[in-house]
């Protein structure tokens, strides 16, 4: 595993281009987000998705959440958000809100966990967003830990756990940590809370109720 230092506020594009090359080759990297460190790979390549599951030591069956550079990248790769999702995205992105949407047929079934749905968000972290921009597609962002260990905000812990399992670690120092992203299913006529997290459910409902 290669470990590269990167400025969390103003990442060097030369460094991020190295990371993008790894991802284009089907590799897996660890990167910082606005909550914890995650594992990034190309979600449209079955071999790269398999590499993510192998790195975590986890069997397939649970979907992989995605991150994107911005709304336009999501629309280009996954399709337009439903109206409720677009309203929540406008209010809370970039930030720790994952929206569960209908997955396009271009995504391997392993990414959706067989549900036909995929979680997506735009993180409030320059490294994560800029890497998505450099790759030109959304990336996986499942937590960078073994399946039986806790997610971490510490790049040293990522290296300890995954050094022989991933190709590259983008080290931007400790992330803010705290609660993971809140997950909301927006595939139906009303939003459904899937996982509590950094954004309170009441705040999300208040946003939806505002017309």
C-alpha cells in the first residue's frame, strides 16, 4: 500500500490524479470524508467492487454507498433525483446526508445489495469531492475498516487494518469523526428514515414540509 499526504482543504491535483489512476485501474483507495475514512473504487466495475468487499473481509449482500462531486455528476451517472430527494439535497449537500435512490442498470447488483437501490451523497470534504471530479464518476465510500471493526477517523488506524488489502491511502489527517451520514430512502412518495446519523430526522422532515 502507498500512503500519500494530501491537504484536506486544498488538495494537490497531482496527488489526486495518482489516486484517480489507481481507481481507473480497478484499484481501491482509502480517502477522507466529512465524517470518517472510506474506501473508494469504481462502482461500475464488477472487479473493483469485488476488491472493496475483499478489502473489508465482508461477503456480498450489503450495498455500497456512493459519493459524488456534485449534483450534475449524480444526474449524469445515476439519473435525476426525485423531487423530495432534490429538495433535501439542495438543503443538506454537501454534507452527511445519504439519499437512497433507484439504481441504474449500469451499476453491478453487488453495489445495491440486490435491492435495486443505491445510496448517494455529496460530502463536505474537498479531497473526496475533488477525487470524484478527477475520476469523472461517483465512487464507493463504504467505511475503511474490516467488517468486524469500528469505522475510524484516523488514517493510522486505516493503515493498520488495511495496509495489505488496499492500493493507496490518501492521508489528510484525522477527519471530524462523529456520527455517520443519515440515510433517507426517497424512492417513494414520502421519505423514509433508514439510518439515524449526523443530521436529525426532524430537521429533514421540516425541510420536506417547507413548500
